[in-house]
C-alpha cells in the first residue's frame, strides 16, 4: 500500500475514535484525504489589536488582556456566561452560550491571555462570542505566524479537540512525517516550462504558507494539476474514441433528406442552424464517431436539426432514435416529428414506459428487422431488450437529465457505435462545458428564428396581484393561454402543495366556469390524469394552466403567451429561464411575470434583476454560475461534474484553458503517455480514473 493511502487512524494524534469522526464529519479517511483538506482561509496571528481599535468590519481580532468578572446569566437554565476582557485601552465583553462548567474556573485573575475571535456589535459596543483563549507565553507569541490556516470543523470534532487548530496539528504531523512520500504527478519538464511549484512544496505551502506569494504559487500549482488531469482524461477519451470508434460514413444525401428539406420544411433555416448542419455533415463523413453537443437556447430550433440528422442516417440505410427525459416530452417529439415527416413514407414509433405490450412487441420486432426507421422515446430506449438492426444516429434531448453512463449505454447498442448528437437547452457557461463535455465537440445555435418578439419580463410584488389578474384577463380575451407556476421544493412539499391548491382556487374564483377553464398539474397526480390535463391545455381547451415545475422542460404551446411565476424568488436562475422559455414560441408578444414577496435576499434580487434585464441564456448561465457555484448548477449534479477541491470554475477560466492546452500538447507529443518522463502522469491518470472501463483499452 502506498504511504498516503494509510488509514487516518494511524496518523500520530488520531486513533480509532477520532478517525471515525473525521471520516463521518469531513470525509477524511486516509492520509491523502487530510493532505487535500485545505484551509478555507488564513488568519494573521502575528498582529495584535487593542480594544479601542475594534470595529465591526474586522473579520477577527487578537487582543492581549486580562479576564475578570465571570458571570452566569439566565435563571432556571443558565443561558449565557460573560467575562470582561481588559487591556490598557479599555474593556470589552466575552460571551459563551455553552461549556460553562469548564469555563467557570478556567481563567486566573491577573494573568494575561491572548484572546482571538470575531467581534460582533452588541448594543453600542462589541463583544466576542466563544473566543479562542490561551495564556501569554513566549512560545504562544512567537508561534503567531502571519498566515495561520483555518479549517472547517464541526461541534462533534471540536468536542474531541479537533477544532481548526487541532486539525492543523494533524496536518503538521503528517507533513513532518510524510513529506518525502509526496511524489510529483507532473513531469519535471512541464514543471520547469510552466514554472510550477513542486507538488510536495505546494501541499506544504497551502497549509502553512511562508507568505502571500508562495501561497499564491501553491494554489496555482494545485489548481493547474486538478484541471490538467480532468482535461487530460477527457481529451484522452476523445482521442481513444477517434482511434477506436470508427463509425458509419454517411456518403449519401438522399430522398428522405431532400424531400423533407425542399418539400416539407416551411421555413428557411437560420444561419446558426445551417452552420450546425454543416458541422454534423462533416462529422458523419469523417469515418469517426460523431459526439457532438448541441447547445441552443429554448426555442432556437434544435428539433429540426435533430430531424435532419436522423434523415441523413435513414438516407444511408440506417436507423435513428431520439431519447427525451420525460414521457410528455417524448410524446410531443413524436407528435411533431411524425407531422413533419408525414407523407415521406417513414416509419416512426414511440416507445415509453407506458407503451402497451402488443405495441411494444411490434416495435421491438420492427426495430430488429430494420423496418422501423425512427424510434422516439424515454429511458425505455436504453433497456436491454431494445435492439436495433442498424442504429446509425442517436439524438439525446435535454442532456442534463441524463447521466454520462446512460449516454454510453445508448451508444454501446451496436457493434459499430452510432453517431451521437446531444442537445441541451440549458446554456452552460464555457468553463463548465469544457469540464463536463470536454470530450464532446460543441455546436451552438446562437440565433433565434426570425420574427420572434423578445419576451417581456416584469417583476411584480404579491400585493399587485389584482393588476396581474387584470392583465391575464386581457390576454385571455385576445385568445391567448397562460401558465401560472408554483414552486415545489422537496423540504416543504406539503406547504407548497397547499400554496398551489390555494392559488388554483383563487384563480378559479377570478376566472370562473363556464366562461373560463383552468387546468392544474403537479407531480403528485397520477400520470394519466396529468397527461390528460396537459393535453387539454396543449389542445387549447383550457385557458390557464396552474402547475408546478413539471412543465419546465420542452412543452410547446405556441398560443401560450403569459408565464406567471409565483414565489419567483425561490427558483434558481436556470429554472426561471427554462420556465420563461415555455412562452414566446408563437408570433405574439409574450410576457413573463415574476411574482415575489417584498423582502428579498440580495441574491434573489440579483436573480430577478437579471431575468428582467436579459433573455440571453448564456448571460443568465454565467450569472448563475457566479451566484451559486458550479456544483449547484441545475442538472449538473449527476452528469459527472468532478468535485473540485481547489479550482473554481467561476474564477479559474484562464488556468482551465491553459491546463487544457497543456494536456492537448502533451497528448500530441505522446498520445500513449509512453515516454519515461510521462510515466508519472500516466500513473496519476490511472489512479484518478481507474473506474473507467475504457482505460483498459489504452495500451
Ligand atoms: P428548441 O430548440 O427549444 O427545441 P424547437 O425546435 O422546438 O426549439 O423550435 C421552436 C419553434 O421554432 C418550433 O415551432 C419550430 O418549428 C420553429 N422553428 C425552428 N427553426 C425555425 C426557423 N429557422 N424559422 C422559423 N421557425 C423555426
Ligand atoms: Mg426542444
């Protein structure tokens, strides 16, 4: 076993009990984990403040003084303990809310202590709650380095002596004993050409920095390394696929494509759609498997691109399939694509979880014989029993709902891998796209079909509801339909459902039958009822659709011109944008009305502000990334976004690009990582991604 894989309990100062806690609370189970448990900030312990200097802007202060007048407050159950800290400039209060017993006799009058903590305003003055305190000794003062690490800890860990300081001690022990076991993962040549700090130095400096400059260098080195290996893995996979995954060559553009293009297509393609079609054409002519991500905002016209791509497969004698994340979406695709392809003599079927046995049997046999040419469906498509005769093109809609593994399962359906087109309407910031889909080629439809009126977005407070009702009435009188969406958050599901039902009732009161009809749809309904309601709205039989976010993705009702989002402050940005994309699909002016309460958090206000100011999905995605960080971007959770320990996709775009360029250059020089100097890289890559199947194929 490698030294750094040693279980954490064997580290000096740990033992079984603390090891269990470290594992449970911080996910630290071996030496390596501890080494990569970085401080979240540093504090200057070399500087002392006087009590008179203290103000509320200081994140922390360090004061030398005496402690007296220890008092317990509160009657039955003691609630608070205070003490007075005194230096030559004045006094301030220290306060504790627990640990009284131990504290009562902890301080000796007349002894000077070093008190450290965060000052908080308390009346006209400041106090410090739960300060760190130690007696002044020559050691204590000299040890106060300018940059001491601060680690996350927890109450449980603190009760076992593992507060930030305790964790720091463990790291120190580890670095003292184990530093010679920290090997570099980057070749020496790269270290010197890119001017990177060595790995052991970086890991030591990030915990106990000598100064600001070396901390910066250490962070840069570790960020680079983190991003470099992610990119190397992605690019290596791409290379591998290109080497091994030879796919079909679609030599012919034939009748299916031409008939559709010249006879059925009722509009001119946008420039962006044409460009993407050219890219797809080139991919399918290359002999390599296409793996292309198609990003395009809601309503940008991805479906027609998907259809034409599938027709190219058909023209060359292959089958095609399209997979959507929900039944409703699959159904809509089936309906609209069947209509687009009517009279072209093409066999199209729909397969979902609710397809009846008899129909299913027929579909499966048609697929195997090759008579069924296009299959549209849900996850049902990736089941083992679904076998194609010659699958040439796979389209996956709304990628963010599928994991990477599911993608792979689809294209492993035939011996020769089919071409794959992944479509997403959730614009992904560049850095995230590079990290998530770095092994795919990316196309962007950055142009909306002509004649679209930009959606007008308005923010209204709940107290203006009557005005909003009035507006809804006007739109309904014009013959339009309206969505009203309520949040449904897991934690408060009951309350949310109540809100939804109350809202539904008040809308029905405002828009009563028989003149008006209102649909309601939420996730707790039976699928059949939900479908029925949804279809009524799609068919224009109801005026208003009251719903939760189940309608978020893909639904296409061009006649719907108003989207009212209730409690909009509770939605994330990308969700708001998706919801807004449900309107503005026809030629009429559309509106999105964001309803909120009066008091909003700063972030919520920013979110609503961005929504009002732009319709540009990419701008919104960038803001989202900035506000929430990459881990929380909608849909990325299961789609294989690596957990980053130090790099930050909102800040480190430059390092990311550099790391990707370096990874690419390395693979160009040494695609198999065979050269002796690159052995360290190869080893690290293997270690990081040992669970990946295709690794075994690299020789
Ligand atoms: P999305 O990218 O959100 O899937 P769709 O493919 O559903 O968008 O297209 C939205 C609407 O725009 C559809 O009604 C489609 O027929 C129409 N459309 C697509 N491309 C064009 C175009 N070039 N010109 C005019 N209308 C278009
Ligand atoms: Mg779509």
